[in-house]
């Protein structure tokens, strides 16, 4: 199987995440996309993040209507923080039938790839599938890391989890920024009304 691996904090998962996953499915000719919420995001260790079970529930809700999307809680079984190289290794052991892994990341993450733990090992285990994100003042990524990557032909989406949280905290609706099932969870559990990750 050709499997897309889509990791992230997903606090909350929004329509942009689903559009990116669908574009990756089609353009990379994947069999499925597996969403993997980060248990302890390494780049957000000092930030407040919603509890893992809540973020996992929101991702399940967001992806439930697409049979080619699935969700893995594998990072809950790994020592924190949630480094991509450790997750890919664990997936290789747990899912040997997943022949080719395709790591779905934003162009901002591609620029940061040299700072990841063991980036060469990440590239050995998975092909990069990169979606466009606005990165002010960005330079071109290292050719060594961009080589072999598939750059998705997709428009930049002006939606992010942080913008959703800001809207809710300021009393504005984030409906239509989120799948209805996720918006219902945000409203019913009164999420993001004060501090981020509350």
C-alpha cells in the first residue's frame, strides 16, 4: 500500500487539513491517508495544547466520512516528545504491509527539516509530499532535502488552527472553518474560549 502519513497537533483539525489530505491522495496516488495527532509536539513543548484524547477525538470526527482517511494513536505508545523519525520507525514495525510511506508536510516544515531529529533517516523511510504554506521571508529549501519531494499543485489556504482558536476566543464563529462534527465538539465542550489549548 502507498500510505500518506499526516502528522500534526490538530488543535483543532480544520477544513484545510482535509483538503490537503485529499490533494495528497489524488496527486501522490495514495491508497489512504493516516492522520497522526502528536502526543507531545516537539516544537510546542512550552505551549498549552489541548489534551491528546480530545485532539484524537476531533480528528476521528473530522475524518469519519472519508473511507480513505484513518486515524492512528501510535504516538501515545511512544516516549515523548513525538519525533517524526520515531513515529515512522514504529509504523514500519507495526504495519509491514505499508510498502511506501509518504510524509505530508507544509512548505514551512520543509524549510525546518534540517533542524528535525535525524532528517536523513526521515527521508530514507518516507517520500515527502509538500503542500504550499505562506512563509514570510522564506528562502529556498535545501536541495538535498527537497530532492525527490512531490510538491502539491494546490492553492495556499488562509486557515490555520491558531486562527480558529483566535476566532473562538474573541467570540467569533469558526463554523465552516471546521467540519461540522468538529465544530459541534468545540461548541458542546466550550473549547478555546480562554487560553489556547484550554
